[in-house]
C-alpha cells in the first residue's frame, strides 16, 4: 500500500492522471495526431483517496484497480473507496464504488504511482561523498564500513555488520546485526535486511520490477510500453543469503519478500512482488516471474523457470531445467521435472516411452501411406531393419 502524503479527491486524481498520461505518451513516441484513450469518472468526484493499493490490500480510503469481475468483486468486499476499471466491467444497475473508467486500468494505476510516489524516491545530490549525510546514518556497535562503500541518507546498520569496499546502500536501507555485505553489492533505496544475512558481490537488491502497461497507438501501429513505476520494497528476513550477481526486484506497491533461512545462488532472478517462503534453496540461473508465491522449504534447482503468478506448494522440488509457465504445484516433498513440470515418475515414463515408441510410430505411418493392404502393411512393419538380426527365427 502507498499512503498519500495528503489525501486527494478522485476527481483531482483523474485530472492528474489524464494530464500525465498525455505528457508521458508524447515523450514515449505517441503520434501527436492521435488522441489518447479517454479517462472517464463515475460516482462522486469528491470521493477522498488516502492511499493506492493492489486489490489484495484494498480497504476504506484506498484507490485500487480491477481487470476482471473477480477483482472488482474483491474490491467491493474490501470496501475500497474507488476502483479503476475497463468501461464495460461495471454492470448497469448494479451498485458499484466510484470508478475511473479506462481500457487499461493497470496503466492509469502506473501513472498515479509515477505521480504520487515521487516523494518516496531519493534525490541524489551532485558531488556526494561516501557518507551522503553522515548525521542521518545509524551505525551499531562494532559495525565496519570499508573504504569506497557509499552510504545514503537515513541508513541503519546493526551491530557487527560488515559492509565491503564499493558496496552501495541507498537512502533508507536497513540492515540488521551480524550481516556481511560483500564488495560491490547494491541495495537500492528502502531495502530491509534482517539479522545474520549475507549478500555477495554484484548482487542487486531492490531494482525496479520488469513491468510495463501496453497502450496501442492506432495511427502508427506501434505498441507503446508505459513503464510501471515500482515503489514497493524488498524484505530479506533473518539468515538469508543472496549469491553473486543475483537480482531481486522491488514490488509494485507491496514488498517482495524472501523468507527466513532461504538461500539464493549466483545469477538468480526473482521478479517483483514474489514471496519466497522460509528455508528455500534456489540454485543458479533460476528465473522466477513476478507475483509468484513459493512455499516453505521449496527447492528450485539449476535453470528451473517459473512464469508470472505461479504458486509452488511447500516442500516441492523442481528439478534442473524444468519449468512451469502458469498454474500451481501442490505441496508435499515430491520431485517435479520437465516443461510443463510433471511428477518426475510420470515425466520419466513419458520420455522413455517417447524414445522407444516414437520411431516405431513414425515408421508405421510412413508405411501406411505406401501399403495397399493390411497384410502388406503388417509384413513391412514387422520386417527387421537392415543390419539388425531377426530373432523371430530363433524363437521357433
């Protein structure tokens, strides 16, 4: 949830969003002759908005967005103050909350995040030193910050934590006690790290998520990709280890969370708004799409891939190079393999069956095209291949 510094009316937010959308689309190459899609308001324009949030965090005073009837019903149940919806989603005659009508609700939500979340972004100062604002930094007992590390404003570092040379801790980063931040690791603004964590060289925690809202340009035929500003954070709970050159993206509004005791290998990508459970193992080159939910004690082995919004139940093991583009894997200590992932025993049987039977099936259909009678087909199919011994005579 993104609380607003000052509550605003729904009407004023509609005006801000419409003006910024036109401005940004122009900068992104939108045809000057084309009109931007219309943004309409239904319900009281003076509805007070105190925060922005996805539908899962919606509540009184909150503006959220809905892309389906299910999301709209969840917004109603949460008593959201207002909702951004496609024009045809609100049924005529049915009670609905005040709304902004737009073909791509997520796009307007992204525009408002861009405008109203600006106060949360740090403003770099030219000529900043290693401690950008030393008086605002809190260092614990026996904390060591090595030469060349860059510490932003309002950073808090716990007892006995070591920050290596060249590491970057941007504004508002919080690190617990007994942590080790290796050289050249980067913790972007607002990242929170628990106790006993280790972040290896080159890791980037809290970079923007990879999210864009699409807006077709009817005149040029282009598809404009409007960046979704990610203003959530990343939370690493206690005893988490992040390998070299791994990347964990910040959430859109809510936080990306890595559960206590989980270990992430080198070169892993974890997308925005993911929740990784406790005591998980994520091996090198794994990719996890945004908004995925991964239970406790899950193992994701090398080069496994999960699409956006996938759910993996606790204790599951996804084998190397396996993948799941959508859907869910149930809980339970079981090995899953293949793409799309199946129970390993089933996947192994299918592979073995394919290796032994597919060549025979191919031969059968090739002969079927050439044979005039069933007896001719049978004789040709059962005939031994050249160079292979016919064991049928030995059985007589």
